[in-house]
C-alpha cells in the first residue's frame, strides 16, 4: 500500500510537467504582445518602455528557455508574477483558494448526502411514486445549468423572500455559501442519485442478498449492511470523476455569486489576458483534480477490502 | 418501432426535440419580431404582456423572438460540436484499437492527459487563445471533448477486431482501410450513436456556459448563455431576462437527455436485460 501511494505521488510529477507544457504552449501563442499588457493599456507606450518590459519579463528569450525557467520556478513553488497587478501569482492564489475549497467541499457534501440518500431509497422502493418523482427530479437536475439555477435561487431567496444574501463572500459567513453551494451541488446530487439507484438495482439481484433473505435477516440489516456497503464502490468512482468537473464548475458559480475564489480570478485574468495568473489558476485546478482522484483510489481499499494495490 | 414508441424517454424526449427542430427550421415564421434589428429604447425592459409575450430586453428587443432564434444557434452549435468530436474521437479510437502498439500508446497517452484536465478548463484555455466567436467556440469545444468517444470507440474496436468476420476479411486480402471502413466502423456505431446523442446536450450546455462567461458567442447574436449573462445585471428589475433563456436551455437539454437515455435503453441490450431482470 505504501509503495502504491509513493508510486502514485511520483506519477504526479510527469503529469504536471506535461500539462504545464501544454498550457504554456497554448497560452504563449495568444495573439498580442504581453509587454503591452504589463503597462497601462489605455495609454500608448513608447518603444523604450516596451523594450524595458520585454527585458524585465524575459519575453525576448527563446520559447524553450522561457519554459525551462517557468518549470524550474514551478517546481520551487514559484508561479511567477502577475502582468497586471505586479504581485506574486502564488500570493493571489493563496488568497482565493480557501473560498473555492469551501464552496467545492460544501457543494460536494450536499451532492453526496442528498444523492446517495435519494438514490438508495429510490432503488429500494423501485417502481413506487417516490422512485418515479426522484428519477424525474434527477433527469431535470442534470439538465438544468447550474448558473441558471443560481440566478433563480437569487431571484427567489434574495429578491422575493429576502432571506439569503444574493452574492459576495461576507468574510466566510456560511449564509453566503448556501445558495452557491446548492446551485452547484444539485446537478451532481442528481447524477449521484442516478448512479446509486442503478447500483442498488444491480446489488439487489446478487446471490448474497438472496442468501441473506433466506437466512431470515431483517430487511433493515439487509438494506444497510449488505446492500448499502456494496453500492458504494461505483458511487465513489462517480464522485471522484465528477469532483474535477465540480471544481471547474465553481468558475461559473463564483461569477454568478461574485465570490472572490479561483474561478473569479481566472475569469478576470482571462479578460485582462494576464497569462501568469491564468496559468497558475489552471494548474491549481488540475492539481486539485489529481489529488481528489488520488484520495478516491486510497478510499477504495478501505471500502472494499478485496481491492489491494500491488 | 413499437419498442421505440413504448419507451417513455424516447417519446417525451422525441416530442420536445421535434418541436425544437421545427422552431429551429421555421424560426422566421414563429418569431414575431426581428431578434437583432427590431430594437427600440422606448419599449426597453417591458414585462411580459400581449405585445411582447416574454417581455423585452434593455435595447427594447422582443425576448421571445431572441429565444426562438437562439434555438437555431444553440442547436446548430450542439450539432457541429458533437459531430466534430465524434469524428475526432471515432477516428482516433479506431486507429488506437486497430493498429495497437505505439500508435495505441500515443493516442491513449494523449487521451489520458486530456482526461486529467476538466473539459471546461481546457475549453476556457483554448478560447483564451482563439478569442470569442461562433467558429472558435465550435473548434474549441469540438477539439476538447472527444476523449470519451475515443475510449469507447477503441474498446469496441478491440473486441470487433478479434471477431471471425474480420479475420475472414483479412484472410481474403482486404486492405486495413477497407476492414476498418466496411467491417469495424458499422459494428461500433451503436454505442457511438448513444454517446453522440447524449453529448449534444452537454455540448449545448458547455456552449451556453462559455457564452455566460463572455467567451462564447458574442452579442448581439441571440445565444442563450450570453442572454443570461446580460440578464444577470437586471435580475432585480427585469427577472424575465434570466428566467426565459435559462428555461429554454433546460428544456432543450432535458429533451436531449431523455432521448439519449431512451436510445441507450434500446441499443444497449445489456441494459435491457438488466431492466427485465429487475
């Protein structure tokens, strides 16, 4: 197990190097001169100033040299300096990261608790009115765009009922996260409910469930001890796969609710064409995605002792 | 045919999609006003009423007409993006599965790298490079979301490649290209059709998301995501600018999801067996 963890952690290095290379190439072929973006774009810059800026940022260096420098700095944890604000990218990310982390975790918690509960009960009560309503809700849930749901929540709970704030972070107040977390979590809740239900239906036909029933075990014990535990494996896989999408989706939700997270920083940097910050945000999101998948792999062994990594 | 009509998902999804296709084709006949040119600031932000069923936007344009024309844009975008990523995904999947070896390693390596980057983030990066616009949006989304199709095409090709009829074609001296085109491709189409149908909804959602972020289709073109983004500023005074475009996106994606689920039920015999088993 320890070997597996070390091997998986070591795999991060080439993955991050390749991804950083792809993103570096992509972002460095953006039309327009980055030197122009460093200064005040409203004023025309003289040739001397442009030359000075190009020298300062090493923009005249060949591509491979610039990437080499970037990679060396990246491995040291230095993500560069923002073209627009002149501040360290890591400093900007450090400020925004807790907001995104809180939002993503809160949304995922809502999605997991709601999705597993609804899907499990739906599967157990297959064909009932409850099952039908849940599944109609689940299909609708995966079809509604989260940013529209967010806007509708703002309209209902902030404009009409005036019980929850319509946006902003409020210094980390939980009330400010309720609407964004639900807007983001509902689509994933629907997806998890669908997978949980399908998994329950599969497990219910297994021989060991028939054996448990023939032993005369109570329905409660069968459902929670035999079905529930075995349902979790595919559900956890889906949660792991979807968490990356959820982290990415925070970009849109943060815009809807004006939350100062990584997503807002990314969108703002895209509008301003601030390449070092764009690179930093994207790498951080991808790194988060890789870490989540790693945790999911470790979790498998705890949930299903049959899985052993060599 | 009976099996298709008995499937509720296909029935409901089909009705929604046929209705939307009709709107797409006959948009000029359904729309009461021109979606771009017919603007008048005197009638700006008028709420729903007899003259304007869904109200007007800040430029006095009829929202209903813009949503009707938006159907045309979103559907076209969804179809083009999905066609592009199906062509890329199937071609790469077929090559990886059929030729194997280094070609397989290279294609699957690229697929795995792309899978480790969330699609929205990759699409955002490509859009930053290419700049906003309809054609750029199609290229960006078409080139970033082929990975799933590629994996399915590859695994299906791997199993079909070993079948007797492929062996027989090879023994008869058929060229590799002919075997892929005549024997493998027609046999992997079932699952590909399912993924492609389900993918159109995702493509429309993704295009709307990028439009909402201001990186997709640009105003004054009536695209639903961009309309929602503009409507966000007026949620306190003119909520209809947010309600109707979002409703249009949700109904379209719901129709496509239902249709995709239904087609999967019919084309994937494993799922049908499971259904009857339960």
